[in-house]
């Protein structure tokens, strides 16, 4: 006589599949999300490096020399600090 699995094994297998499929999907999607965040961060870092290099080549040479005073220091000389109201 040939052995046939019982109905409870079929139901156990179906229920295990129903439970494990969403759990596996959640794990996969969390890993995929982490991967996408890492790739996006790498691309943004690469883009910022390119922009920094362009800034150094085009804008930095036109900047004033380092021995000139900062604009904030020269602007603050013309203002008077008022006492608090009260």
C-alpha cells in the first residue's frame, strides 16, 4: 500500500506558506530599501564632489584674498545695540 500524506500536512504546509510569504516579503523589502538608500547616498556624495571641484575651479579663484576682513565685522561697526524694551 502506498503512503499518502494526510490532510493536516497539506493544511500545515498551506498555512506555513501563507505566514512565511509576507514575512519574507517584509525582510526583502527592508533589505531593498536599505540598498536604495545606500545607492542614493553614494550618488549624492559623488555629485557633491563634482560640484565642489567645479566650485574650486570657477568660483574660488574669483574670491577675495584671505587677508581682507570678513563682511560681518565691517557691517557690525555701523550699528548701535538698543536696550531691551521694558
